[in-house]
C-alpha cells in the first residue's frame, strides 16, 4: 500500500520558492493506477516520491508502512522504477550484464546470478541477445530490458514514468503489455490516454495538485476538459 | 574509441576461464614489463607476444583491426614524427609498446565479463574498507566509466548532426554547449536510475 500524508514538495529557484506538489493525501491500494497530466504539472514528482527519488519537504510518503525519507534503501528494494529514457537506466556493456548488475544485491553467487539473469531475459524475449551490447538494441528492446532489470529483483511495486513516450506503436504495445501483465502493483505515468482504460484508478495532476481521482473514463474526460479550457 | 575497450565475448579458452582477479594482476604485470623494457627489439617482442595472446584468446582479426583503427592512425602520425625527430628505433619501440598494451587490454575485456571484474575489484579493495573505502562503490564507478564512453560518443554525434542541420557545424558553441548540457543531464539521469535501482544504497 502506498500512502501520501500531506506530502508537499517545494524547491528553491532563483525567483524564490516554487511549490512542485501541493499538500497531497492519497492511499493507493489498487493494482493498476494511472497518472495523467500536462508536462510540468507535477505527475513525475508524484511518481518519483514513491521510490524516494524525490523526498517530501513536508508530510510523508509511506510504502507498506515504511517512510521513504527514513527508510529509503528498504523502500527501493520494494519499489522498482522505470524511466522514460532507457539509455540512462542501462549502465552495463551487454544485455545480460545489466540484469546481473540488478541482481548483485539480492544474489551473492555469481553463477546463480547469471542463470537468473538469463531466465529473466527469456521472459522478455531477449535471451538470444544476452551477449549483445545494449547500444545495439532497438528503443523498445532497451525499454523492455530496463523493465526486466527492475523486475529481476522482484519488487512489490513498479512505478513507470512515461515508459512508452519514446516508442513506436509496436513497442508501446509490447512494453505496455509487459507492464500490465505483471503481478506487481503498477503506478503508470503516461500521456497515452488510450492505455488508461487498463487502469483501475486514474489520478489527474494539474498545476502541482491532484485535481481528479477516480474512474479512468471520467479521469480522461476531466483531463480533456482541462486541456480545452 | 569504444572499440578499444572491447566487449565480452563468451568463449572456452583458458583466458576465458581464468578468474578476473588474477587476470587483472597479470595485465598490470604485463604493463610494467612493457613499459620497463627499452629498445626497438623489446618493443617488437612485446608486440609479438601480445599478438600470440590475442590469437590464443580467439580475438576476431577483422573486429580487432576495426577496434584499433583509430589507434593505428594516431600511431602512424606519431611514428612519422618520431622517425623524423628521434629515429626509427624509437618509433618502433613506442608503437610496439602501445600496441602491445592495447591488445592485451582488449584481450582482457573480451575474455572477462564485467560482473567478474566488479567482483574482483570489490574483493581486492575489501581490505581497505577500514580506511573508509567502499569497494562496491568503486566497482560501480568502474562499470559506469565503461558505460559512459559509448553514451558520450552518441551524444557528441547527435550534437554534431544537430549543429550541422542548422548550418552551425563550424561554431564551437553550437557543438560544445549542447554537448556539455546533455552530458551533465545524462549523468544526472543515470544517477537517478542507479538510485532508483538501489545501487549505491549499500
């Protein structure tokens, strides 16, 4: 369970303090949660707080009762994060080595680590590319690999921040199918409104606050109204 | 340039089976020997030994030549200068030594998975933990250094293409400013990604 308790983010800028997220209280228990909103609305900030990448300047964010600000490493073991740009997330030279890197903190035995990494690659259809350099993969394959690196450690929650924004339709479908078929709780930030109907609950973020929280169809309609107004 | 680092290619030779730690030690020893021996004959012998080891490791000749292309061009220029200024003996000695070092480096990275290198670095630095050294972080920094090169080269290529598209390929500002900004941005994003993966949390 993910809880926001009056969580607020304020950052200092040359022009003074800027509120990136107004005080927000939410309890997220659904398996598939969507977040939509315009660029700069605060939706990525909201998502990043779940993993502790952004800490609240006041209030609290808790995952399964653990405060992200006080127990960050434990929260990050439970919450995986998929970024928009997979190139920043893939840090090892070859495909299999990147998965092995994720497994270093959960599996101490080198051979078991490699075997597990190959199993993970098999689940995303990249087993035949295990020894290929990550830079030779297509955008969709890179994003699937980044997701596999997250899933390899078996987190309880996956937060995906616009994971399909840079992908073509075929790869968008492949990545979305993989995300929505996971056993993990998913928090899915996207501009792709068509994918929101696969969520149970959708939050609309605008001007640093959650302005709608509920049914996907109504949320998308609310967002369209905001854009038109 | 990225080719100079090489990428791990699975194999069954003794060099592939040798653990990363001892292999890293042998590479260090080899470097000392190559740098420590003087003269054009020693340079040629070192290069000959490196070529034999490269063949033993089953390095693909075409791929190796492609990897060393940039270095060979640079060595040709340096050698020409050496011949002109200090004689052919020095040119042969310097070129032989450099090629011998790069070839063995290539053999090392081609026959050793990065995970093995990281484990060896972690193990080697463990005695320094009481002095405040964090072996896991040093090993991670090492892998990031390897990964950063192709990314930076990619960014440089895209920046150059963007400047060219605007007709600004001769303006250093149009090349350097976006390159620096994107390189820093990439570093920050990578930091976030590592943080999100719990790498570096200890």
